[in-house]
C-alpha cells in the first residue's frame, strides 16, 4: 500500500526502516514526533487479562479499581480480553466492557482465547497453526457476537509466538496492529508495535525505580511506546507503585492514547484527541 512520504519525516523513515528490517510490516512514511522538547511522547497503556469476576463481582475488584482510576483521570488505555471469558452468558460483564468502550477512554483488544495454567507446556501461540487461527477467530467472533466490538489489536496471553503466528495473523485481516509479536513477519501486513518500556520487574510486580531508570535511558530514542501491566496481580503496594508511575509520566508531559489512535496517527496522519 503506497503512501506519500512527507519531507519532514523522510529522514526518520529511512533510519526507522533500517532499524525495523527484521520486524513486521510498517508503512515507509511512518510518522514520528521529531521535536522532543515541544511535542509530547505518546504512550499506550497495555493492560492484560480482562476476565469476568466471581462471587457476585462483575469483574475482579482490581480490574474495577484500575478502570475507575484511569477513566476518572481521563487517561486513555487499552485492555486485553481473554476470549474464553466471553463464552458464558454474562450480561453484566458484557455491559461492563461495552459501556467503557463506548465512553472512549478504554480500547479492548484480542488477548487470545484460552486461559493458560502452569500445567500447559507451551503458550497458545507457540503451537501449531490450527490452534492459533482458531484462538484468533474464536475471540474475534465472540467479541462481535457478545459485545458488538471489532477487535483490531492483538497480543498473546502468557505466550511467545512462532512462524505459524505470522500466517494466522495474515488470515485475520481485522487485526491491523499487534503488541510486539511476532518479531519477524512475512505474511502479516499489519503493524507490530515494537517499542515498550517495562513497569513490572519481574512480571506482575511494578517497580518504580527500575522503570524510571529504563525510561530515562530510552526516552531520547523514541516518541511513542507502550507499557504492559497486569492489574489483577496488583496488591495495595503494587497499586501504589503503578499510580506513582502514572503520576511520573504525567509530570513528564506524556500523553496517553489508545492503540487505534496511535495507529491512525502513524499511518493516517490523524492527530490523537488528547
């Protein structure tokens, strides 16, 4: 898909194309913010593992807390739905998702289909093609049927990827962007979002000082990035660290956007509504 390259971004595009030769498809004129001193960095909050609650809860209490907090601050984010959570007839859970999607602060995305356990030897997207295409299509079809949502972004749940992921994604054309996987593509023509900064060290454990060091080291090299977190793992101490990270990024002037807003900015020239 050929697009016009604007002079202001041509030099960056050449460098970016060299860097990303081993990554997935990207438009050659991908936009970037080039004036670091004046333009805000754009951040996508990637929050994993949305599921229904138990014991009368619509969603787990920690998911309710993070959604209320971010919406209350008018911070945009994205949340990955595990497809199997949509199987049972659960109108309250479905409404919890659709109400938030409609308000525009949270974008929901395809986080694979099955719940993985410690007994599973490999992740859902480390196996054969048939399992992978089934997982993508099941979550997609359930989201459309139960939620009326078209999930255009994907990221694997507790899984890496392999060569079959590339082909499976190419057969799921509604997915136009992925979080980090697969690192090399031949068939998939969407955008693999490669720029992340960790907030959890190790996974599930937010660590402010380690995050800050990583962010300060890398921030001169990027204008947009994503942060991955697992809200249902955050006890009170971890929650306080997460909110401290958000406060820090706000003080830095970082602007939070949804994945689709970032994609439309990079490839369509459409400025995010900030």
